[in-house]
């Protein structure tokens, strides 16, 4: 407000010039109006925005922010999900056989299980709840289980769900991303 009041008592600024348009701090458009933009030094060191010097006069121009690559977008989608599932499987919050909280269960069903390649067969007659337990073939490996409405318990791989998510949401980049970031399973 003080800046606004001070601008009213000052003589009117000169008409718009090229210099006024390149000033990153403020822009005077009329004697009574001052447009000010917050100047944040950290914005100029972020990877998406860079100033470059061109020409003999040293003028600064802002380059268009770099768009995130498809790989970055895939990682933004999948890394939090991997961390979330690992927290469930490896924290002390859930013992074997414990039912997941409603919030955790909803996240698993909506954000992961929906992308499993064998989704319809896994859920069968419907999901009663999701639980944590030890894999029947790999005694030291904890995994997630669907407990169906008929009482049958079925394990599912969250890695297969992630692959399905990537293939559905990023079909052009899925295979190369999966080959680069997912370990190959041993076939016996």
C-alpha cells in the first residue's frame, strides 16, 4: 500500500519503453497504476527457468521452461507408489494377516491393482479387503493379498501393476522404461 501511495506522489513515469518491458521487478503502465511482480531469486536457479545473455548489449532473455521428459513423468507417477507399497510391506505397522486401513486399501485398489494384467481373475467374485502376508512360494518375501468376498486369498504382484500402469499411461515409452528400470525376472 505504501508503494502505491508513494507512486501517486511521484511524477508520472516515462512512457513505456523496451527497457521498462524487460525489467523483471515492476512495470509502470500509467501515472496511477504500478504493476509489481514478486522477485524471487530462487526462481532463477530452478532447472526449468534460465536466463541467457545474448547480443553485444548483454540483454537477458528468459528461455522457455524445459518440459519434463516422459521418463520424468513416469518416475513422478511410479516412485511414490513404490515407496508407499514398500512402507506397507516393510514397516512395523502391518503384521502378516493384518487388513490394510481403508485409506491404504483404497490407494492400492485404485492406483495399483486396477492396472494388474490379470485384474479380473485376481478379484474374482469381488474384493472383501487387502492384507499383507508371506508369499506361498517365497517364504522370506512379504506381499499383498486380495481377500475375496468368498474368503479365498490371492497374492498379486505390485510390480506387475506398475508395469500395467506404465503401459497404459505411457504406451510409447513403456517398453524402454521398463527394460531400463525394472530388473529382469529369472525364469526357471
